[in-house]
């Protein structure tokens, strides 16, 4: 923290580097989407070339919800809340 004129500043500069992530959620009553893209229930992975079309399919759905995140963004959110 930098202060000027003897008064203490309440401003804090925070710089964070991290991996950006985007959580995408849709409702499924069966495993057709998982089977179509060779995915496992409850698993997390990076999409391979065969799985890349899933993004277009998900973003075209009316029940799709997305939430930005990632370690860096979540750390910033936590710091903002605490500070």
C-alpha cells in the first residue's frame, strides 16, 4: 500500500494470473450427450478434437447456463470479498 501526505490509503492493487475457465451447465435426463462425445459422468477433462463440436451444441441450447471462473478469477473474487 502506498500512502501520500501522511494519510494511509485504503486502496490495494491486486494482480492475478491464472487459467481462465468457463463452466457450462445443461439439463440431461440420459447419457446421450456423454456417449456422443465419449465423456464420463462426473469427470473433468480438456476437450479433444472429436469433442470440440460440443461447444456449439451446448451454446445453442435454451437451457444452457455458463459461469466464468478459474483459479485466478476465483482468487480475485475471494480477495475482493475479504478486502
